[in-house]
C-alpha cells in the first residue's frame, strides 16, 4: 500500500494559507518582497484562472526566484512552519503518521507549493520524513536559498506525477482537498477528500475532517 497526498489544507487545517503566501502574510522577508510578490500575483493570477499551464508555471518560477533575491534562510523557514498561524496541523496527524510507521506504509507528498516548507514541517513537528516530496524545490547553500530547481516547478493545473507502483495504482490511497488533487494519478484504490463539496473524491471527509479517519480506509 502507498499513500499519495496533497499537503496544504490536507495535512494542515482548511483555513491555513498556502506555502506561496505565508511570507507575504508573516512579513518575515520585508515590505519589498511583499510588494514584488503581490505585483506578480496581480499580473499572473489570470493565467491560472484561464488554465494556462505554461504561463502559470513561469509565474511560479518567478515567485520562487524572489526567495533567492530576498535571501530566504532555513532559519526563517523553520520559524514559519512551527507557527500555527500559518501551518496548523489538521487534527489527528500524529496518530496518522504513527500508524504509517507501525504498518510500514510509505507516504508520498505531491504539492504545488514549496517542498522545503513541507519537508521541514514534517521533520520539525513530527520527526518524520515522507518517502518522496514532489513540488517546487529551493536549493540552499549554508542555510540560504541560492537557486531554484527549475525542473521541479509544479502548479495546481498540472499535478500529475510519473511514478511506478509495485502493485499498480489500485494499491494507492489518494488524499487531498481540491479537484486538482484527484488528478495526481489515475484509478487509485480510493480517493479521500477533506472537503464538504463535490470535488471528485470517492469519499468526503469534510473540511474539518480528522486525519485519524483515514486510518479506517488503510485496514
């Protein structure tokens, strides 16, 4: 068995910001970063709404490069991921991860957010490392973001991954909260959505759902 999951609003609560917006909301990178980030958002959000994958990925790359320009550090990442104002975990995450460890079930994260924030969140809060994290990767040297892994750029319009399954995709449990999460792989064993709306999941766990509820589908 394998778990493939989204991160934001799946492992975090539904009212948390995305990994792309936390440094604008927190102010940790200063007013100039916030201005540049907001200008990029205003100029490019229409591409995502129009379904233009190429231009949306260019926008995401430009935003990621701002983390290089403004010298984002691992210390700042550590600081923000431990703040429940921006990264509050969904209830039951500890019990869910403990079950995965006990049953030797790997977890793969597929995110259109920043992978560094995701891996740090799991490591700092739960001393846990997912099997693989697909998403937008920042490269750090001596604790400072120096460049962006361009080949990693992933946007919500195209989260489909190319991964080989030991027993086929019918051995995969898919978790998420939004429609694009259902498109990550085809024909999972079951898809579970932390949503109250019809977004293509086989089972709706509710936007306030508990991660412990997922365990019942793993037995």
